[in-house]
C-alpha cells in the first residue's frame, strides 16, 4: 500500500494518544481532504508544523557525521550523477522505485 502525505497525516492523527502532539516537519504542499478534525478535537491533540531549521542544524549534524557518530546513509535509496537530477526528482515526486532520498554526485 502506497502512503501519500495526506494518508500518513491522517494515520498519525488517528494513532496519536489523547493529549498528544502531531508534528509535521518539512515542505507540505497542497490540500488535505477528509481531515479527521473530530479526532483532533476529541483527543485534545496539538498540531505543530513548520519547515526544518536547516541552517541551525546543518553544521552540528555534519560534524557528527564527520566524526562517525551518526550515519545517515540508511535513508539514501538512490545515488545519481548531477545530470540525472531531473530523473531523480521525478522518482521522488511520483514515489517510484521506493525512492526516499536521492544523493547527487557532483564530482
């Protein structure tokens, strides 16, 4: 079963405990139909959303990666040359080939 963003958001709301917080981090465009507002109200949920503060976290995360303390490679599903970026974007956008993260080789 393919999970689209609205489906994942609805599932997060329905799975969240009473009094819990559902957070959406990242770019989330478009409209969400069949939004379970009743579940949000009845459970007393808090909704939080915003884009990741990339500039705040980039340097400390890169330092942890360089020191070998964290390994983000588990999220990389595709590696491509820079000239294949358009294809990689299409894979990600259309959720094809189980694409989660594309890394472009600029060398």
